[in-house]
């Protein structure tokens, strides 16, 4: 009985911490005011940068979506950086040269650990725009995407703007489950910006001033890590400019991409994302991450021990129930914004699987190497 009491108190403590964290996400999300686009003519010169490798299959749709933007073409520059592709992606991009699309090819002779940062920094060095916007070569966006970001930037004058990303065109239960989990991550990042404590963003839809990029030293100090061209840069700019970071809460600013088709690719992606956490300078983010990891470990241990002792099973079920309830409240708002409320039916099943995922990624993402675009990096 003493062991059960200790476990009960420890589990209760971890559960309360988690509930408070998600409550903070809910609070931060509601602090974000929906941006209303005003019919004004933007005057900002912008450079859209896409670092790509072996994206011949997807790149047509991305280029067409960028060229269809309802913003002054004279103020818009589109730059693709070919990161040593082995398919015919470069030829496809070159076929759009007459439409103003530019192509830069990386030509490093020695191996790098961060080709993507090198690609982006190279493009920024040649960019003519005052505002840099990054996206990916497998992304699509509506025709109002660019003008909405520009309008938000010109009104708020933020140094960096994080905008929403979502999965679509799912073909399986696994991909739909990823869509819900990904919206949780997008909502989490948005809410931390709403709370003036930015922690995460997504490079598939990120804007920042070119001058601010150089003011913080670009990727210097983080260029030895393969990932982190988005989050780690966010932390540098937030520290330098006293959190002059904004999240664009407007569905017209949404960028759409695809979930991973299988478990192997999903795990490699999430290991890459998790690897950035070792370089966070804001230790409070790391501490919260550790608490959340231990919370999920406690649920799993209570479930396993509960197979033999009913008291532990009851604790685990209470933890799971409270976790589902608070995440349901948070995700109801986020999925409404993304117009994907139908995904909420997956939450109970996803919650159980998410416990295993968090535990595994917390270990694997911070140790060893992972595969990215056909390369083993760390």
C-alpha cells in the first residue's frame, strides 16, 4: 500500500503539471487575435525561398501555387535551391525561368551536416526582398497566402511571423492520425507565441526580416545541427528582439502538405524534429519537455503494473482520461481554425498511441543519427 501511495502522489504531481501546461496552451491560443485582412496594396519586397532535394514528384504543384499568388509580381521573388538532387527536379524548376522562378544549385565539395541551413543562407545572400519567407517543395497554398502574410507584417511590424501548416489529402487512418497530432503541434507553437514565450514554429510557413536574420548572425552557432533552421532561428530572433514574434491566425495564410505514408518515414521525421531540443538555450522549455516525458512514462508504467495490480490501472485510466479531456478542449479550437473538426473522433485512440510515441521519440530524438533526404545526419 505504501508503494501505491507513493506512485499515486507522484502520478498526481506529473498529471497536474501536464494539465497546467496544456491549460497554458489553451490560454495562449485564445490570446491570439484572428487577423482580418484589409484590402490594401502591399509595398514590401519579398523573397520566397524553398530549399529542395529530390522533389521532382511534388514540385510542379508548389511552383504553380506560388506563381498564382495575388500579390504584386514586381515585389515577389521566388528562389529554389537545389540541394544536390539526383532526380530531374532542377530541370523542372528551370522550365519556369521565363515566369521569373530562380534556381540556385549547391556545389559543396565537402560533406556538411546541415545542407538545408547552407541552402537557405546561400539564397538569402542573393535575395533582393526585405522579407524572407520559407516554405517547402511539397507544399501548397491558396492564392491569398502571400498577400495575407504581407498585410500582417506591414500592420504589426514583427521581426518574425510563424504561420499555420496543416496536412491534407490523407489516404489512410495513419495519415489522418498524423493530421490531428500535427495540428496539436502547430497549435502548441502558436500558443507559446500568444503567451510571449515562443518555443516552436514550422519552416514550411515562416517569414522573417532579412535584416533581422543577419542581425542575429543567421545560423551561426546552430549550423552544425542538421535541423533547426526554423525553431533555433526563432529562439535567436526572440532573444534579440524581445519577443517581437507573431503568429498569423488566419486560414488564408495556411500552407498544406502531406503526412508521412508509413511508420518508418514518420519516425525519421520526428527524430529530426526532436533532435533540435538539445540546443534550446531557454532551459524552461527543456524542463517542461522533461516533465511531459515523465508524465507519459508514468502512464505507461501504471498501465503495465496495472495488469497485475488493479490500483495502478485505476491511476493510469484517470491520467489518460484527464489527458484526453484537456487535449480535447485545446484541439477543439485548433481544429475549428483549421476546418478539420472531423479529426477529433481519433483523439481517444491517438492518445494511447501518443504515450508510446512521446516516450520513444524523447529517447531516440536526442541520441544517434537519423535519415533525412537519403543522408544520415545528426
